[in-house]
């Protein structure tokens, strides 16, 4: 189960001094809700938009006076209205089509943004849509940064996300001090699309690591080993990884409710494999693990987290 959408869903963090800046946040899902909350707690006036208005209203109630009574947060009925007057507009939605729906058109964010404002997209999307929207922003006198995140629900709640950014360096520099409210690292990696490509690299690594860890645990259990003890031992050697440290023992315990769902991973790996077709990269292991996640979906594990790969080995 995921953590409920309440102010308790963000954990204490020491915020770096930052000039209060008018911001908007579009998309209050598992990631966006706490990310926007950290912006409010850091002292920025935040206007939020979500397709389900009730969630926007709940967010405003949760974070009312989060940084003092002088800071007032609002919700808006359209992305355009949310973006009006904002210096930086953050966004975290589901996919390319969701992103276009909140950015483009008469009610989209671009229609409401003031000249020079920065749009920072935290959606895990394609590199091509990042380039498309960056060009559209430039034509309107706006700035666009593609900035997908890694760290999952826990990282969002703790304000400790790793953010991979593509786009103009000046736009990145404007956004960074504000985005550090929910980030542990906010790094510029190149031109538009570079952030999305880096996130694809991240997901390729995770897919291979989780499959290897799944096979290792399943093998050790078949061999009659105490796998919690084994994980403690090998975690001090060359097999150590974030996945082993954070998911190894929960995999042994058959627990798979830690936020980043198999459905979302398959969406991300689909983006990876599409990009590989375009650039000619060979990804045999990634393609195979994507099929394995398909098996998990058929087992009823669409909402299990990514470590549930081991289920198909038991």
C-alpha cells in the first residue's frame, strides 16, 4: 500500500535558504503530492493543479501555512490558470500524452506562463517529447527543462530525489535552487532530451540489477541458505547495491508494496526500447526483463513494486 496523501506523507528535511519564488505544480500523484509539499515547506507560494480537483483541495488543506501564515497556497482548475504569474512551473504526470495535455492547447500551462518563465518537467517521458516541448517553449519565449527523477515514493517523501536534467543551462540554473527543496542532487546533463535519456540509463541498470538479485535469492533459498544472513554478508562485498540493501530482505519476506509499480516500470522500459530502436543500441537483457515484468503483470502484480520479479521464479 502507498502512503496516504496527507502532510505526514513528507518527512522532515532541512531546507537550504532560498528566495521565496512563485511556483506552480501540475500533477499531484504519488510523487507530485510530496514534491509540491516540500516546495511549500521551503517557503515558496505554490499553486497546484490536478485532474482530480479534490486532490488539489486536499493538498492546499494539508500545506496551509506550511512556511508561515504569510505564505498562501492555491489550487487552479486548469494548468493555464495554475501557471499564471509563476516564475517556475513544475510538472509530474504519467506519460507523453498526459504531458502534452497539461502543457499545450488553450488551457495548457504554456498559454498561461509569462515570458521567460521556466517549465520543469519531472515526468518520465520520451526524449522526443522533451525536444518537442522545448522547441514549443522557445517559440513562445519560455524555457523548458526535462528533469525526470529517481528515488521513488520514499525519495519524494523525504525530499531526497536524484534529478537528471536536459535543456538550456540558464533555465537549469534558475530552477535548481528551488527544486533542491525535494532533491538530493539536481544535475544538468546536456541539451533537451538528455535528462530523459539519462533516466533511461537508470532504468536499464535497475532492470538488470533486480533480475540478478531475484535469481540470486531464489537460488539461495533453493539451496537451503539463510538468505537474510547471506545478504548481510555479500552486501559488504562486490555484490552490494541499492537494490540489495533496500529490497533484498523484503524480497525474502515476499513483500512488494514499496511504491514504484510494475506497470510504471513497463512504461519506462517501453520508452527505453523505443529509443534503442532509434539509436541502434542493443539491449538483450533489458528486453528480456521487460518480458519478465509482463509475466508479473499476468500474475496479478501490476501494482507490485519492481522487486516482485522474484515472484515468477517461485
